[in-house]
C-alpha cells in the first residue's frame, strides 16, 4: 500500500473522529473526513496544492481549509497536522477552543489508525 494513501486515509479518519467528538454532527464528520483525505492531494498528484484544489468540485469551506487552514475544518486540519508533527504548543489555542486535550486527540489519532487498519483492500 502506498504510504501517502495510508497517511491521507488516516488523516480522514482522524478528522472525522475529531468532528464526531466535538460537534456530534454527521455532515460535519463527513466533511472532515473528505478534508483529511484531500489534505495530501497535491503530494499524491504531484501538483501545487492550489492547482489540485481548484480542479476539484468541492465545497468552499473544504477549499478554504485545504488552502489556508481557515474555518472549523481548517482548525481540525491544523490539529491533525500538529499532532502528527508533535507540535502541541502550536495547536494549544485551537485545542482549548474546542475543549480538547492533547491526550484526547492522541486517543482519537489511535482510533483513526485502528479504523484504517480495519479496512480490507
């Protein structure tokens, strides 16, 4: 399996888990999953992020999250990237604003990895 595909999938599951925990809203969880999966589309396709995002027909809030880390989806993507890079200091304010602790997001990340591992290809 391609490691980039794996990473994009785990990001999707991770963002979906965060959205479910914070918002308990299926539509937000679905958008979060899509945003996470698409967050590496530029690397997967080998094109600039702006070009990749503009080619896709996706909702504006997902585009803003992917391009500028704006909005709620952008915040969740920043959390995912911060956790993956162990940059908890950089995401401290965002975590606090969503009432999440570093321990909670690490558990959500572990759950996302289990979600990915349970997929059958």
